[in-house]
C-alpha cells in the first residue's frame, strides 16, 4: 500500500452578464412609455441574484422603451386570409368531391348539390385571427434585458507521481468526482492569490487562475463574488497478487472511491477490501 497526497485548488467566479433584445407582444392597453425620458443602459437597471454561486436568469422589460407598432403579418387588420380555403370561405365538398352527386347518382345531401361546403377552419368567414397580434392589429415593442448569473469553475490538481509513474495509473479526471479534506476557503468580491501555502505549485496555480478569471470574466460580464478552496485528496495505491499475477487498485477521496485496473475475476466471493 502506498499513499499519495494531492492538493486540489479550485477557483469559482460568480458572474453576472447582461444582454438586451428587441421583443414584442400583442398590444392590449399596456403602458406605452418610449420617449418619456431617456431609457436606462443595461447596467443601470437594478437586478439582484437570489444567492451567490447559484445559476439564475431574469428577464426585465427596460423602462421607457415600449411603443406601439402596426402588426406586420396582418397589416394591422388583426386577421389573415384563411390558409385552408385561401380566403374564399368555402371548400370542395368532401361528401361528393365537388360533383354535387353522391356515388349512386343521388343528389349530395352534404352540400345540397352545390359541390361546395363551408370551410371548417374559418367557419366560412375566409379569415382567421392573426396569431402575432392576437387579433388586435397592434403590437407593443420594447427592449428586454436578460440578466444571467452563473458560476465559472476551474480546478488545478497538483501533478503528482501517481499519474506520471504508472501509465495505467488513476486518471486525473477521476478526482473531479470526489471531494477532499478542505484545508482552506476564502470568499470575497475578488480573492487574492493564496500566499504562503507550503506547496508552491498550489500558490502558483492560484495566482494564474485568479489572473485568468479576472481577465476573462470582466470583459462582457461582472464578477460579483469569487471563492477559492484548497482540498487535500488522499489516494492510496494498493498492489496485490492474484493467481501469481500482479494487480493494482486505488482508493481515493473522502468518498473512498475504488478504481480497479484489470480486475482479475468478476466473482462475488472476493472483496477487494
Ligand atoms: Zn356535396
Ligand atoms: Zn377558411
Ligand atoms: Zn396581426
């Protein structure tokens, strides 16, 4: 049995990003306020995330951007020609296929010999209510502000011998699924690199990732909070022999996950522990 202790440094940055988009909805007497005063910019509108490090989205109608416009698809009529009967209100009779006569040469009772019947889609009117404006002929157009809160996360796992030494060793991505013993935790609007940590590579990773996050997430978003942790993850490599052949397995993380390489037999009578 051989022990490897590995540090995992994790930096999480909780960001807020904002974008605007023109939107519309049927006009039904909503408040029209465009031009009353200057519309606020995206970052001038108050929005509060429910909690730090929790994904969340919010859509806010930007004040002083709402105005009325004529509905395009129906040209302000509130209705469109019925697509089923092309606006005529009638269709070829389905009882006699338009001939006015039934198959046994009787007169068609469905259309009374006219060969046409009323269109079912528009009840014979030739028009349907416009979906875009819900029949009102007018739309309210306005700017919507979309606010998105998200957590960006980066891990640094100390490169240790256990990966390099043995090509069939425990893969580093496996460690992403386990937790370790938390040695250090720090949360604030902007964190500072970990100083004085005994392991130099952790301190370097901290500095590098913080610089990376603070550059990347201040371009199109704002950083509301950062959190950094250092965890100690224990890894034990166990070498054993089964039927004169050598095998290896790993026990790692707080969860004591077991990773078995080339497990010799899938029998139920032997326990690896
Ligand atoms: Zn008919
Ligand atoms: Zn119709
Ligand atoms: Zn319309």
